[in-house]
């Protein structure tokens, strides 16, 4: 069951053992092996427990599982023989967990065929220990790019007589410029030392950038490097991956090895499925896939690692924790308290915690909370802090004790005076901080603690933890009985007094409505909208404003108020502010009726709303006039409150693959288009959007020029022209142009063989917005000239602003 070939230490749980016959080494050190001439019987009844995932977390458990699976070696070499029946081999299926842990290529079950691991790797795929460290000579002109596998340690070697440090850049753009602003200190100024970054630093597939700022070494002697992490795969042979994940890309490749090579070169590939029955056999995913459980000869499912194996001592893993409780009641968690406020009352007062509720109606909403930070080594090795920071993100509390970024190694009160962790690494650093928040007002508070330590064995490890506090609007207290008011005028009909009806403010889902709002049909009110899937969370909405005025008057002002509106700071060359002015050109002028028809306003403006995040946003539309005869002042406002809730809708269904439909069954259309999408700041090829790093607030909003290219790859004068019938772009969150945009070419458009068509668009983007992805999908539908075939091609480009800072979550 576990792919033989080659010797290695510890493969059967003891030194000097081989996977198939330990007899040639020390037989006293090896588990008993079955007599090869004896028929294989059923597996032990407790095999599933012996080889469970919990058991395989320890070396002893791995050894026990290996020994229990040893009799089933014939299932790899003699499957189906009289001594090795299919039925009995099937009872040893729990042994697959051991093979998966060791990275062995193996059949998914006995009927699926034998493993493709032919032993050429000399057992390397089966090494249970952590991978060997990659060494970098940390001095002048180090290797600019180092490639490692997930969880592989990296050693930086500093020679005697030279002084260097090691810092991790928090942005790719800053690494290119040797800008250490916000960099994390991994090692202080040192000489004659080999320091190792543990493999846990490199679990995530990513690019990591390091440099030295001693005497400007990064610039002067080019002392910086990029470490690229590629996947370390768990391999399931004989089964394709489950197809519930949305695919990233697919390619018509002919072997698993080719597919693995492509995935390793694509930064966002986290695994792939190889299915020879598919036209495009290699399907890549940007999330870690799972095997389908369906047998398919020649198929495979490769999945990147989701956790690092247990490290061998010495190492210095640390545990970072952040908790929050009421300052007056340490037993009450902050989030639980906020939830209770939401359900039981608007005003807040903690009690001793003895009653059913900590809520007393009528008390102030501002409550003091206490955040607690603990940072503890998880091994017995002494360590020294090199970097420890607390960062506060999200909404700002009413009152705080420390700044947004607080360094425990700094000179501020409460900082660590001695960075040495005493008591052989068993001591825990503790710190507390109080803040005051309005527990009745909707907000999100994010508190992140991070630390870096250097052990006595010169191993660097990191730890981080975030506490998220989400406060939702508390229900309003029961108001006193209202004072009787005269009946409101009928919407759309002018008030008989000053001539203005109550302005009507609405909000509808934007689905291509045209003309004034009063003519729109089949609209969905924003407060009635429920996302059906995750891709439906962010939607463009249209706020509508309708006013009717029936008496000749002077227009004083028309204003729209809404906190957090996109238009408050946009467009950059002419931000509209808050409040936003409407009908500004008519202010101070006379507005009059036309015959018997009143003066009317029918306008709308777009916004993008995330319907899966809790919020409550009020819009007020103010219409202020003064009558000509007698000067009666008339100032009226209409309101609309859009309320959304935290929710997780159904996952998006897999995106259908682009289709290429032939005219006749059994033929393949000759589709020759290749699409590409790039993004540059101000259309400067030297400034890719993904590398843009604003240095000031004024530079946050910039013009992102998307460059879409359609290349007809057919040879010049071959006659293989392509007739473009549709050219569209999808980008959720694009306020000015909408989620879906038709480039409105003069279709059908003929793109001749070997010709290139370039299309550009220039939206304004705020690059200082955390946790935002702009995913652009460029789609072209076409027909080869002279045929009735259909070709559909797509290309995707993701601008990921959530990675602008390595400390964003």
C-alpha cells in the first residue's frame, strides 16, 4: 500500500529499516514482517483507529500504523494473486492516510491500479522529517530569488567580521525600493551567525521579501532576496479531484508531470486535477482541492499542504493569544456582551455577572473593555524577542490607551525592558490595554498581536492572533407616544402650504434600468434583496430622489447626506463631498411650474453595497425653497435607511468552462484567439497596479488603466479571420461603469489573422482600502470566418489590495 523502493532512516518507525524487508539491516530494530509465502488475511479490526489522523500526528503513531500496514505490501506488487486477494487488500484502505502523509504516489484503492511511484526518488517523497533547510549566504549580492517548498526552513548565514540584520518587507513595492517602512525585524544586527527561519514561516504559498538595512546594505551591496514558496503536494493517484471548487485554469496537457510543472509556476495554484478523459486534462485550483473518491485510471489529485508537519527540536514556536472582556467583569467576553446588547437593549451597564443579563436599560452606551495579550513559547528553549507589535484596525474606539500601532519592544510605557524571555522559555509575556467603545453603535474593531522570537538555537519563529469585535446597532428603546401630526401629503403631490411634497428617497438593485426613476419597472428594493450566492454579496445599487414642487419659489439648496459614500472622495479631480450638492446651478434662481405640472426632480446615483456585512446607512435628501409671495420658508427632507446583516450565502456554483461549439459532431472548431489583461498606473508599463504603493493619503486614489488584448494567433494571410460578436468585461465593485460592461464594439467586428486588438479602460481605484479584491473577467465571443462555429474565450485578472500590507487580515 505504500510504494516501495530505496532505503531510508525511520521509514518503518525505527532507524535503519526499509519499507519492504528490514532483514538486511538490524533485524532486532525492525517490526516483524509477514512471511512472503503466506496468504494475506483481513486487516486488524482496529486498523482505522491505529492509522487515524490523530494517531499520525506523532512519530510513535506513524510507527504503529506502519507496522500494522506491513502485511499488505503485496497489494502493491502482487495484487489479485492467490496470496493477495482484492477483498483483503480492500480492508487495508486506512493505510492510505500514512501514504498521503509521506507524499507517496499511490492508487486510490486496490481496483484503481498500481502506484506511479517507481522508486526513482530513492524514497525522498517518503521522508517523515521536516525538509532540509535552504541556506543563503547573507552578505553582498545574495541570490535574488530562492525557491523552496512549503514548510521548508531557510538559513541565513552571516560570516565572521561582517555585521548584518534581517528584516522582512511588508510590501513587494517597498522591497524593490529598499524601503524598510513597516518592515518586521527577524534578526537584529549580528555577526558570525547562522539563523534559521522555521518552516512554519513558509506554509502559505507566497513570495516573501527580505533585506538588510545596516549601513544601507540593501541599496549599496544589493543585500535583499525574494523567497518563493511552491507547493508540497499530497498526491492521490487514480482519482481526479472533487469538482465542487471553481477552477482557476485548465490546459490540454498530456501527463501528470506536465500539469504539476504548470501548477508550480502559477503563483495562485494550490492544487490540480489530472483527468485524461477531459479535453483539457489539467485543471488547476486557487484553493486546496480534495480527491473525489471516484476511481479513474490514469487520473490524479494533487493538493498543496494545509499545515506543516511537527518540527523536530530545537525550535521556538510561540503561541500568541488576544482576548477581550468587560473591564468590570472579567468573565464576560466582549463579543458575547455585544451580542447580548443587540438582543436585549440599547443601553449598557455591566453587573457582577450573577444575573441573567448584563444589560440595564437607560445606562450609557460607552463601555470600557479590556484587551489581554499573551505571548508564550511552546517549547523549553529560552528565546529573545526581536519584534513584538499590536495593531488596531477597523473602527476607532471612543477612547484608547495606546496608539494604533504599539511596539512592546519600544520605549513607551509598558514596553519590554528586557527582550530576553526568562525561565528556559516557559515564561509567558502578558499585557493588558483598556479601550472605550460605544456598544450601541454599529462598528467593527480588529486587534492584531504579532511577535518574532529568536531561540538559543538561532531559529526564528513568528506568531500572530487577531480578535474581531463586531458591534451591531442595538434596538431602539420604546419611544414616548408621538405628538399627533397633520396627515402627510400624498407622495408625488405638492403640499398645499409651501408647495413641496415630502421628498421620496429610494434604493433599488441596479439591473440596467434606463430613463428617470419614475419610469423603472420590476425593481427590487435594496432592503428586500437577499444574496443567493457569495458572488451576489457585492451589488451596485441606485439611490433615487423624487421631489415635486407646485408653487413658484426660489430654490435655496438641494443636498444629499450619506456617510461613507463613494462620491464623498470621488472622482478625485472633483470629489462631491458629504453632503453632495444637487441642482447647484439653479440655487438662488426661481423655479416655476410648467402649466399645471409641478417642478420635479427625478434623479439617481450609484453606490456599491456589500449585502453580506452588517451595516446601517441612512440617506437624507434635503429640498429647501422660499416662496416668492410672502417669503415662506419651506425646508423638507426625505430619508432612506439601508440595513444589511452579516451572512454567508451558498457557495458560488462552479463557473462553466468557456465553450467552443463545433458545427458538426466530432469536429473541433478552429478558435485562434488568445486573451490577456494587464493593469498599469496612469498607463505606465513600468508601474503595474499590483506593485503600486501609495506613500501619502493623497496618492491613495489613482487611475488604473486596464489593458485588454485580443490576439488572433493564426498565421498572416492564412484567411483564418475571427468574427467578434461580443466583447464584455465583468468587475464586481466598479461603481462608475457597473459590474458588467459591454465595450460596444461595432459588432460583428472582424479581427484578421495575426492582428492584435487592444482595448483600454481607466477606472479610479482607492489603493488604501483593506481586504478588497477587484476581479476582472474579460470575455470574447467569436466565430471563425466562414463557419457557424462558436468560440468563447475568457481571461481573468485579480488586483488583490488585501496583500498591500503583510499584517492585513
